[in-house]
C-alpha cells in the first residue's frame, strides 16, 4: 500500500479472512461482526501482512512500516506479532494467520478475499455494530439504571466526566441494557481519531457505512435516519466538541425520530442537551477505620481488588492491610483507569510497596493493556489528552492552580493568574470552563463556590508548572496573597 495513494478507500477495499473483516480505510477489525481493539503498531503490521497475504515480509520491512523513522529491536517486533496472534486467536482450530518463516520474516497464511466478492447477503458491514459490553462495571448500578430509563425519552444526552472515569464503559453498558423495541437500531461512532473539524461529518458518514451523495454529509446522514427511531452514540467528542455541537443540533432537527448519546469530558453545550455527570468511584473517608468487608463495600476498593486479583494469583488482604488499600484508592481519586493501572503494578510490588510509589504516579502507572486505546495505556497519556483541549489561558490557569493543596475560591485563584494576559473579569469564566472540561470540581458552601483539583490532575499540573519555570513565582504569589488576606498559606 504505497503512501502516495490518492484514494485509500478505492485502492484498499474491505477484506475478509476466516471470521474476520479488515477495513483499512476505517481502521476497523471485526470478528463475527464485533469490533476488536488493535494497537497502532499491531494495526500497521496486520495491514502490511494482509495486503501481501501469502508473501513473506522481511522483519525490517515490517519494522519500517510500524515504526517509520524509528529504530527498534527485533524483540519489539516479536512482542507485537505475539499480541496480534492473541487478538486473531492464531492456532485455534488449526488456523494459522501469522506464520514465522525462519531466517526471513513473517507471512499471512490464511486466504484473504475482498468483501465485494462475498455472497450478496454478506457484502456490507452493519452500521449498528456495538463493541461488546464491558466485562466489569462496579459502583454504577444506580447511574446505569437512570441512564437506561432516560435514553428512550430524552433525545439528546451527554455523559460527561474526567478522563478515565468510565464514560464509554457506561455508555456501552446502557445500550446493551436497553429493552428490545425501544430503538429500531443503535449505531456506535468512535470519534477519537478525528481531529480535523472539517472532516467530522464525512468521517461520521463513513463510520456508519453511508454513501454521500450531496455536498453536505449531515443531510445524507439525517436522511438515512429521518423515519427511523435510532439511537446514535458518539463516543469521545471532546477533541472536536464545537463542531459536534453543530452536527448534533442539525441531525436532531432534520431527523425527528433520532436520539443521540454522546460521551465527552465536557458537555457539548448544544440545544436540547441533557448532561449526566459521571463522578469517580466512592472511596472510604480519610479517617475511617474499616474491616475488610466494610472497605470492599466502597466501589473504588472493590474495583481495585478485583483488578488486582486478575493480575496476581490469589491476591487477598487481611485486616492489617485494609488501610493500605484504602490509601491507594483515595490517592488515586477513585478513578477507574488509575485503579486498574495500579492494580496491574500490584502484581510486582504488592499493596504496601505500591503506596510509596504513588508519589510519582505519572511515571509509575504505565502498564495499561496493549489493546487499549492510546489515551488509556498510561495515566500521563490520559491527562495529555485532556490538556490538549485547553486554550493557552486555561493551560496557564490550571498549572498555577496546582499550588493549592485543597479548595480555593475565584478570588484566591485570580491572585495567581491575573495580569499575565488574563483580566480579573476572565477568571470565573476560565474556572467554569475548566470545571466543564472535568479538570476542576466544585462545591458550594454558603454563598461561595470552592474549586479543587483531583490529586492525579494536580500532580500533572505541578509538572507543567515546573516545566514552565513558574513554580517559585507562583509559590511567592500564593504566600503574599495569604499574608495580605490573613489566610493560612
């Protein structure tokens, strides 16, 4: 597949092998109609092998394809080949998809056929394919029940919350829990890879398998759903939130039977939107002295122990270790992604040694599944994904707010940020925007709104503060402000 192809969709059609379908244009691999998660390097290796099925590809050729411009060891290639074989269930039933050719490289050994050559009944990829429901969802029964009840009656809902809190997991659980008959169809569109606003409508139409016949893809999409009661799920809208607000408003106006469920780190702020805020899992309070059974009643502890049990044989905690596990869950803010990453580390370190290493959690929590989407493989990648959505003023404000070890009000925040391109009148708007984007939380005490950062986000923002060379400046401002106002620093 040369890089100079002018029309990837035309030159690289969807192909089938065994129970699998591979669509290079949509970067989609299906097994029996169900999408599979394939990492970026594994994807490039698979496409390269399938393109030249039956031919032997040298290891150097595959490494160049998967890591262009980078030098990697053959051992790295072997690891990714092994991952691909697991994804394809290589060897099951005697079928061997990726064969090693000693001294030469690898060959795709299964017969490959263009989907266009299959019998007519199987020539199209169904637009309603939904990823499998999650294996595990803890502490979300109430919010799941509420969402399932509201989806058939609310035309437009958004699940909003911080990165790693489980928005996609909740959305998938909800659509799989709907009673038959509520919707004629459910269509799932993953938006993570779409970053250019102008390409959004066309990319959505392509993901749905729709043919575009007009200059405005939104009109074609709406026409497809105009007389059908369909639930359309838009997953990961935060990178293109502005254009998604316009797209959803137009679709709902043009297709009166259509319902939309979106997931995003911030609301789309479109007309008719109902927002469901997803919070981190509840952890025990700091001062609690709990038994094992009492600790496990908290969803954050329950999730950590279940994940740790999967990573490490027979992991158990006694009464003397309860406080340690509770501390892990509190310091990770009850974020499901952080808890899962930490549980994977418990396999090596155990719970007690894990606590001491959480002071450097951004470097330590890096063992997400290779098949997970990129932003969920490390804690830092998840936070980078959120940080990229911020304006320069929001980025500066966020890193400076990290100096607060606890709650703060708008006046205290303004003392740290006003004057560096930010006016006093801008502060509340910026704080509100950061809250909307799930990077700040807020509580109301009397007539005052107090904001605070989750500890995981604070650690990240402190790194950004140090990288900007502002740590000493902001510490001094914080101290000076505290002395002037008579507040403790």
